[in-house]
C-alpha cells in the first residue's frame, strides 16, 4: 500500500456499467509527514474518506478485494484513513 | 486508474484470436488539466470513447473486468470518459 | 499494452516444465514510429511474429490469457502484429 | 520479492472491514547491506517482524497468498525475516 | 520476463509457513551480454539454477505458475537458464 492524500475529484458520467454510482478520487502519494510528492492517480473509496485526508491505497488486483470494488475494472482503492504515522518513536503525522 | 488522452489508433490485423474485432487506442497519460505528459500505452475501449477525449484507464488484471475484455490478453482498458477534474474547489478540466 | 519491436532471441534449454517448446523473443519498446527506445524484455509469442516486426505485447496476468501461455509462468506475451500507427490523421508507422 | 527494513508504523482506525485488526508497517527498500535506499511503502506482516528488522516483502496479488492476507485489499506483505545476505562468498548482512 | 544474473543468496529462517524449504536467490537484471545493470530483487528458483548463471525470471502472479511456487507469497520466479542471447544474427551471450 502507499500513503496518499485525496486532492480532488474526477467526474465521469459515461463509464463502464460496472462502475455505475462510483466516485473517483484524485490521490497524490505523500511523504511520511503527509506532504504530497507524487503524480496523481485515480482511486475508488471503500472507507468514506474525503478530500484533504491522508489515506492508504492498494493497487492492482488487490484493489478489487473490497465489497465496493469486487469484480470491477478498478485498479486502485482507498482502504484506510490514516490516524498516525510513527517513525523511530517520533510522530510524523497525526490526523 | 490514470488520466489519459486518446491520441491515435493502432491497427493490427494479425492478432490473438481472442482479440478479433477489438480496436486499439493509443493513450498518453495527462496532468490534471488534460495536457499529455507521459509515454503512450495501448488500451482497449469499453465505453465508446474517441480520439481526443480525456479518459480514465485501468491497468493489469483489472483491465479484464469489463464485458469487452473478460479473459482476453488485454492489460489496459478505457473504463470512463472524463467530464470534469476538480482540485481544491477549482475546475482544472471540463469536457 | 505496449508497442515493441522484436530484436532477437533467447535460447534456454533448461526451463520450467510448463515452458517446454516455447520460444523466447527479445522485445524492446518503441516510440510511435517504431524506433526502439526502451530496455529489452523477454516475451512469448502467440501470433507468429518474427524478428524485426513491430508488435503489441501485454504484461502481467493478462499475458497468460492466450492458448499458448495459459497457466504458465509467463509475464509478457506478443498478442498482435502492428500494421499501422496513426496519430492526428498522420500515419507514423506502416508495415 | 524485495529487501526492506521496517522503519515505522501507520495507525488507521477507520479501514475496510476486511482489514480489522491488521497492523500496517512502514517499509523502506534497502541495498544488500540493509541500508535504506528507497521510498517507503506500507505492508502487512505475516511473520511477526518488528521495527528495525531487515525483511523480505512480496507485492501485488502474491501479497495475498498468506493466511493473514488472503482475499483482503493488501498489496504488500512481509513474508520473511532476513538472517543473512551473501554475495560472492562475502556476507553483506547478518542479523 | 527479464534477463537476470544470480549474484547471491538471502537466508531467512523465519518465514511464512508456505515458504518452508524455499531458497531465495538475489538476482540483478542484466543487459543483453549478461552484464549486471539493475538493482537486486529476490526470486525463488524452479529450474535448479546456481549463483553466477544468466537466467530468465517472471514477476507478479505469473511467478506463481510453477509447481514450486503455486499459491505461495512469491512474486518473482527463475523459470529458465539462458544458453544464448542472439540479436541481429550476432551472439551477444553464450553460456
């Protein structure tokens, strides 16, 4: 999984029938403090995350192992909202 | 998923039997405004997208989770046509 | 999928039993005109392609969705021979 | 698989229901001596590894082939704790 | 698949139960002459390859399509030992 921040939304009314009703979030990977570093990917949400939150996302076939994404053409899913990032006893991020 | 723009077509008359009748689109990844940035990949379309459109594509095994691509040797599928990209309340792309 | 050119051959007499009789092609990714650009990968052929041809290859689990590669330890398959690459109404490659 | 070092922890109370009770480790890839080199990823542990240890992790669908991660939205798993790294008869790392 | 050279060994006594008895090889990708170029990955062997040999390895779910690795948390497998690499009628590597 990777740390990412939800930075925006992609609206797409015309989509594969298995994606009806799904919302697409723009996610940028972050460093351990939650600062965005990488280029954006688009992910589906399985945990009720919102714009601005630090999250974890899973990629590839693992992105289909949630009730929301099962058997759908989705290759990235938000599967956790981050409360805390701790490295060497130091808290680098707290929600 | 990734944002991409359909920039062209690949014609291939000799192909694996499971790909008969399929059209191959050239897709370049884009930034959040829809400007092309990345190197081209080739994707199959499941939503009736055309050249010049901003789309979302899924990669890997997730690319096979559409009626069009199911069980076929396809590792990238166009699964949505983008209407709008919004970041921080600002509209960066509108169809 | 990616555009690639078959640039050579890898011979390997000692291989996993599920690969008996398979030929391994060296494939380099190309730009849209068919000029080689990337580092070589090794792919199995499902369409009767030969050295020097511009082809499409699929990667990952999708590489196993052909009769030739089904259930075998193969992560890249040549699934089409390219006739034509067209971008913006211009023909960049013709076989 | 890749060599990595566990450098910290991600706490996430709100997560997909299939991830209840799981701990998320921050892992950085290392060189052959165990010195960290790469950017951090987040992995689930199947072997009882702890912070500071040199481990092996598997990615993608292979990350779901443990009792802990089976059928869950997890794309990286720690599946071994490294005792020794040996290159050319020389020991580059010993636990 | 990719060309790689076995450069060493990783010993890990504490590992996922499905990996009992498995040996982990350090593999570096090579150019077409067999000279190492890339950063090391760790692979399981299904063909009896040894340190110093030029091999082919498969990645991702395809790495689990051998008798040795089936259903195990393994994302890279050595599935062939290279005898010969030929490009443009020229032999770049011979065992």
